[in-house]
């Protein structure tokens, strides 16, 4: 017989809540309550739903990765792919599995549809599932750049902000200069992100289990400069030059201006 894991505590994360989603979320909560699962809600999501969804009495709240308890067995992302990407800084390297339930629009990563919720829960609690490990990007920078939301599942991008002029991006890998890129910007993508923005600028598709990152220039001024694949254990250092004082940096769906 297959090993049947004991799932006792599940965190739920969401960014928005609509009338259309209400019956499906209620069904999800009810089915988890029947199985005596302790529920831990993302604080902002809890405030959205608490007056419109009947919740059990044994819930707890988390607002950051520091109070998402280590005994959490799994995190449910309630929404589309954008919501799932936003869960990543909260689970980061904790090893907590993330299950995407698509109550949003795009469901490439959040692949469980509304109609599949009950069956998916049955398979989950019967232990009939497998974990799909994905690489993450971690940004080391001054604390005013993304703060503790410095992890990405898809990609990190650097882009010119308020000008049509080229920017210059110097890239070093493990302390050795890789290249200098002249263009609109640069993408560093994980295997998961290789089918996103990186693909649209000519980057390769990398299978999710590959231990690689893709470095891809955006609108490179030099046509001979192409995307390159490196090991995901590498440390990438980036230095930017240009005519403007600020540049745009993104990590998945989050963005900020940097000097």
C-alpha cells in the first residue's frame, strides 16, 4: 500500500475574493473542516473572506514567512498563477508544498479547477500525489529592495524605466565576468520561468527539473549576444549603468525602482 501522509495543518493564501468564488471557497473550507484540518489564513485574505465564508473555530493567521509556522504541512494558493507566484516569498526555502487551486484566470501553474476541488482533496488525503520540486531565485540586496519578499519562482528582470536610451548591464557569475549587455534590460529565469517572459525574448525552454537558470537579454543591441544557460547553484552579480538615475526591477509580479 502507498504511504498515506498525515496532513494536519494547511495554510490558505489569496489576494482577492469575488461573489463567484464564494461557493467554491466555502466548499473547500467545509471539506477541510470535515477532515479536522487546522487552517491558517493569510491575514489580508482572512479579512476579505471572514464575513462571507463560514469558518471553523480553530483557525490561525499568518502575515509573513516568519509566522507561517514550520509545522504547516501544505499551503493552498487560492486564485490564478499570479496568486501562486505571490505565495513564494512566504514559503521560500521552508519545504512547505504549495497546491494551486485556480479560482482566478490563468491556470498554468494553478492547475486545479473549481470542478476538480473535491476530487483533488480526496487524492491528496489518500496520499495519491507527488511533489514537483522547483528552483527559486533569491535576491541579495539592500533591504529597501523588496524587503523580505526577495524570492521568485519565475524570474527577475531589470528594465529601463523612463527613457528610450539603452541601459548597460554587467553580469558576473561566481565572481567571473560573463558579459556586458546593451539593450532594454535583462532577465534571469528559473526553469519554471523559462516558458514566461524569457521565452518571448528568445530564451530556451528548460524542463522544470533542470538545475539551471537562464540569462536572457531584452532587445539586445548586439544580435550575436544570445541567452545563456548556467547552473542554478551559481551566484549572479549584476551592475547597471545608464543615463537615468533609476531602473525597474521585478521579481515575478512584484516591481520596484532601483538606483
